[in-house]
C-alpha cells in the first residue's frame, strides 16, 4: 500500500521529533498531508464503487482514467470541483463558442469536460508537463473527443492572435503566470476573446484586481470567489463520517484563488 | 495553544506507536481526526478572539455561548452552522405553534437555551443525567436571560411522556443510543401522540434508526435527515484562509453518521392554548 506508507512515514517522523512545540504551521502541513492521503483513499474507493467517472455537475458521465495531476481527484469525481464556475460555464456554452483555448490543461478535466459539454467546439489544450499531456490525451480518447481536443506544449502570448474573436474562450490556470500572459497591451487579440482565469494572488500582490483592471476597458469582468458548497453526495459518501464528507468537497487550495470571468464588451 | 498542540502530537504519536501491520490505514484515519480536531479548536479560539462567544448565524444568532464545548465542534456552534440540517425543521415546528420543549440529553444547553431564546413564549424542560451538564445548562440559561423558562431535571422517565400529550410540545432527544429504550411506544403509549426530533446513534446502538422508524411508522409521518456539507455563511477572514480551514470550521466531529428523525403524529389533537 504505497500511498499509505509514504505519508505514514512522514507523520511518524514528525510526531517522534515535532521540533518546536506550538509550531502551528508545521502541524498544519502534517494535517494537510494526511488529509490529502484520505482524500485519495476516498477517491479510489469511490471509483471502485461507481467506476472511475464524474458522477455529478456539468461533466457528469465523463470517464476519468487519469489521476488529477494538480489538486484533488475526489471532488472532480463527485462533480462539485470548482462548482462556483458551473453557472458561468453553462452561460458560456449557451452563448455559443467555436473554440476553447485551455492554457494549463493538466489532465484535462476542463479540456475534455468542455469538449463533451460543447459538441460544436474544438479545444486547444496546452500544458508544459508531458505527464499532463499524456493524461489529457488518454482522457480525450476515453471520452470519444480526441478529434476535438488538440494538445500542445508551450503556449506563448503570440499564440493569442491565432484565436482572436468573441467565439473563443481562453480558459487559463497557470499558477501565477497569468500575470505575464494576460497582458492585452502586448497581445491585443486578448481584447476580443472571452476569458475565464484562475488568479493566483500572492501575499504581497493583488493579482486578481490587477488583471481585472487590465481588462476593465475592453471586457465586462465578473469576479468569482470560492464559496461553501453542499453537493448531492453519492449514496456511498452519505454513510461516511462527517470529516470524510467534508473532505469530499475539499479542493486542496492553500490560499484563495478567485476566478475572473471576462467577456468582451460589444463594440460601441 | 501550546497545550492543544502538544496533546494533539502526543495522541498522534500514541496512535502510530500502537499500529500493527495491516492497520496502517485505520491508524492514519485516527491520526487525521486528532490533527483535524486540533485545527478545529485553533479555529474556535480564533473565532472567539475576533467575535467573542456570541453565536454568529442561524436561528441561535446572538446567543451568548461558552468558550468550551464538552462535545466538541465549538467553532461550528459559534459560527451557527452546527446541525444546520435541523434549522428548517425547527422553523416548521415554530410555525405550527409550540408551547413546550422537552430536551432530553440537553448537555450544556445549546438547544434548551437556544430554543428558549428563539421562542419567547415557550417553556423548556431540559434533562440530563450528567450533573455537570445541568450546571452548565443553568449557567447558559442565566447568561442569556431565560433561566425562568428553562426548567432543569436529571433523568427523564418514560412515564412522564403522557404529561405532555395534547400540549403542543416538541421533544428533542439526543441520548447516545438510549433512544432504543426510551422511545418505545409499546412501553409508553403516550409517544404515539407526541412530536419529536431524535438524533439516532446507530454507532452506539446498531440498527436503531430503522428500529425507530419501524416503531413509529404506524402512527407518525417521519422524515429522515442526514448530515451533509454546509453552506452557512462564514466570517470574511475565514475565506482568506485555506479551503481546509473553512471546511474544518464547520466540521461537527461526528465519527459516524447520526441521522435525525423528525416525527409528527398523523392525527395530533394539540389543544393546549395556555403556554
């Protein structure tokens, strides 16, 4: 049981030599490590009960052969992962899109999920991590959308020009590099596309506000914050402890990462 | 704080030291619980530091609470999300008109005092077999100015059910498995005419949820209420912490589900007009 042994060894090392008493940071890190372990154990069990697929939300029915390369698998399988975005994704699908540019696609939760959700759209998915690209291809194939999920490596600002137009959605989650890439002064094509971006503010810089300000002139900007959520849990989860149920919705985020949903304003 | 930290680490060390082969997963789950309790208590301290001990949301908002809870989950109680699954049911009972509340297993008085505050014309009869709990409940009633309407008793006897028949009484029962013996309509026929919110404890008394449903199905409409994730609004500063902290702040510490049964007699003549 490799998953358990590794974490167990780390916890054992900590409790036998906890260092400075009352160091809340360190014990919190241990807690998060054990909680992630539990989240993975529960995800594996859930997959064994229902099959490895998304059970609820807009991507319900999506086969999930991959591991989550970034963050928690369990809420992805339950279908409540980043559910704050669900109404926005539904609205964007309703408005009609020809292409989605998924920058930082990881294993393809959104790339493949959005391809399934929008059968008329082509997804251009990018990730610099070869494992992520391999998993994304695996997911696309498993869900029969490989012909509409085109996977690339590095996305550069120059690429925006290829995708200009209001029927493009740029979907971006790149761990802070949005600060560099979402610059409409350098890449004016950004002023014409729809954008959903997960922002990664740091302790000393308000990146969410900074990016919202860059697009205030060209776009209507909606800020979406993490909210409490009470999804319909699958029956197997309902008989678990309250802690397990809480972990079912945990998205592993250490700090808030507000999203911005931005649509180009109609030309005056 | 140092004490909380030290005792959590000590408990985790003990759990892992006793772990034999094949029991690693179980031990890790126990260690997780200990660490999560530590964090939950730390969060409760932060809530108290910032907001005091006044309950922030929910039907008991404004209640002066305490800075420790014998049964844990203090942060959830102070935030007001605690057992929020029951909030709509309490409101429904209130709209039907309640004159008396009998709280069996009142502990420190979260419901006994909370409902006395919420329903100013209601008399609450609060029972607990633990004398320490009764002391705490009396103190909580005093600090919330409802002592004259919160009447304390030790053990509740099944023979007393009939005193409340036809008197618009809501029974709240949370007695850690003892519901198997107390809530027996064969033994106490008055039960057939009374209305309840019962926390069932299948962990302590296997099968009790279905047993009670079987006993009351002939006479009562029964709703089964399961615990779940929470959507109670959190204080702003909690949103600035990690996602796990906002989740643990409303964690209720239960190790196994304790489904509630909300039971109303089908033909209930509630004639009492004098509170």
